[in-house]
C-alpha cells in the first residue's frame, strides 16, 4: 500500500496561487511620473473597517457581437487596465502586471479637483477575474472585483464593488458633493472604453444596493489618514521642500 507523505498542514486549497499571501502594501518600483504617497507599509482594508454606509455597486456591459471569451476579456483588461480609465486619472500597474500580492499606484483627482495619491493591492487574480483591496486613506475601504463571464452566449464584463467611505470627510463627499455619482460615472466610462476595445457600443448597466445604512462612528478618526488631505498638504508644501533641498546642497 502506498501512503501519502502529505499532512493536513501541508495541503493548500487549489486556488491558493491566485490569492495574495500578504496584506501589507509594498511598492517594489515607482514608475516614472508616479507619486508614491499613502501606500508603503499600510495594511489592506475590508469594508468593515470603513466609516460610512456600506454599498454594493455593480456595473456591467454586454459585449454583444464580440467573438471573445471571458478569459480573453480579462487578459486584455489586465494588460491595458490604465488605458480604460477616464482621462487625467492614472493607474500605474506593477512591473510584473496585475498578479496576486502586487501593488498598483493611483494618482487622480476627486470631485473639487482635489489631488489624491493612493494605491491598491491585488488580493486575487485568475484567468477570469481579479480583485483589488484598498489601503487606509483611500476614498473607500473595501474590495473591487473585475470579471467576465458568459451569459446567454454573450460575454459580460463586470465591475463589482463592496465598499464603505473610509472616513467622515469622504462620506460627506459621497452624500453631498456628488462623489457617489462621480464614482458611478468613472466605472461606466471605464466599461464603455473596454467595450470599445472589442468594437462594442452597448449601454452600461448599473445596480446599487445599500447593504448597511449605518455609519461606524468608532471609525471616525480614520480621517487622520485621509489620503486626499495628505496629498494636498504634500503638494502645497512642495516649495518648502524645494528650498530645503537647496539649503542642504549648499551646506
């Protein structure tokens, strides 16, 4: 009789290779032109660690007439991810591509033309989906999944989010300054651009569900890590840093 040398402790789920093995953000390379703030060393968040109401948002586009499989859609999405984003918003993909455990940097503006430097960690990635996890200070705490599947002989591309505003400032923006609608428009435009990649021009379906209407007041002080505030201060202080560097050189 042949016995296996594996013990229960040695066994791993079949999909273990698709999951990030760490939840700490580590930037291995900063691309030219990218601003690396509010990312390095931070721990990934779940929706439970945010302040605001919890929302599930789903955006979908049917790629009608496109002879493309879900795996082909996701492969293209990973390779050209940043090119599908609306203009003036930059996603700097990790050098090794969108793969488990890697970190991508984000430089963009939020409503009010407020600069934001943050990032995402690739929590999961396989042939037909990939999921990002946010760090503290990001606009929201939670997960965002990009996927494709077949439905009635048509490939459907989808963005699915489970999120809470990270802090009271962001929650105020979502409720009263149009940030929620801006978020919807962002992903609708992204899916429209993805559809154009496959010569498809179809409307983007949007589904929004409030999972938990309560705010988590115990997370009020998340505001100290607000990346938009920190990025703004960093930008405003740029002349001071420039002068300081000049003084050090002369010294």
